[in-house]
C-alpha cells in the first residue's frame, strides 16, 4: 500500500495532537518511506495554507481548523464499541435528496460522514442504519454535520417497518464479509506482531504504519451493526487486536525517532 506525504504528515500530527509535532519528526518519518525532505516541507506548507495544519511555534505543528472535527472523530476510534447499545428495532434515517449535488467536494464530505457512521443508501438520497448508537438523535445529527453532512439534511428516527422490509435493509451491509474481515485482519495483525522482532527498527516502523493505518481505517468505517447481525465476538477481538497493534506501533515509532533524533540536517 502506497503511503502519500499528506497521509503520513496528518497521521503523525494527529497522533500527537493537541501536543505539537516537530517538523524534524516529520522529516524522519518521510525518510522511512523514501520521501525527500523538500517534499515533506512543501506538503506541510500546503496543509497549513489549506487549514489542515496550524503552526504552534517554530517548526511545530498541530491539527488546523479545517481538520479539527474530523481529527476528533478519528482520535476516538479506540472507543468505537463503547458507543453502542442494545438495538431496539428502530432505525436512523438521513435524507439528502433535496440537497445540491453540484459541489463535488461537499458531496464527498457528505458521503464520508454517512459512511463513517455506518449509514447505507437504500434509495437515492435516503440512507439508513440501525439505531444502536449510544447517542441521542441530536448527538448523531451533530456528529454527522461536524463530519460534512449539510445543515439542511433531515436526520430522523424510523420505526414500524414490516419484517420483509427489514430483511431488505439488512442486505445493504455485507454481513458475511464483515465477519470474515474481522477474523482475517485480526489474524494478519497477530502474525505480523509474532515476527516483528526479526525486523530492524526502521523496517518495523514502516510496516507497522502501513498495517496499522489499514486496520484503523477498518475500525473507523466499521458500520457498528447490532450484535445479533454479525459475529460480535470476532468484531470485539479485532477491535482489541487493532488497539494492541497500534500501541506496539507507536512504541516502535518512539524508539525509531529517539534513535535518530541527533541526525544532522533536520531543520
């Protein structure tokens, strides 16, 4: 999986936020992925201009105002399962059918917001998910809007569906594939951890970043369906495995940065 300078920088800064991330750490991280110091500096400058990063002193960076809401959502991925409650058979509904689709950037943010909260489109402009999130309707609406849902979009609660309609709705999510992914990805993470000791610190840093990023992405976009719909134990073990892997990866990166902090030409 290719790692882009933009992704690497934002991930490195997000892990530290709200503490600032030194630019020399970003340069070192770039070198792990064969990125030039100049490409890292140019990308940092562009991200600051776009508002995704903010300066916090000379050579220090934190998340910027345009990325703060998304960063807050991303930083909470470890608490994904704690956001669930028992499903009572109701659904959450989002209607965007009367919203403009001409702004492609805004449309992408809207689609990302719905995907991150597990909504699936059942008809054009009409998206649903089981109402098993441990949050009020107002809280769900606020999270969606913070992630990019237009303010005028309808967010409501739905009940009274026929059993035949509910069966159709369940087909919106690839339930069997979700269960297989939980088991397979968790096993891949464990296999990597079992052989990590044979790698150099730099190799371990590079590979743990790639594997960890993919695994965390899976958690972030997991639809968090009711326990009765999926293999809840497999999901729990996968989430716990990702948390353990991320902790290992962060320790590896701290070791790597510590070992190389005295290298010349970082500023």
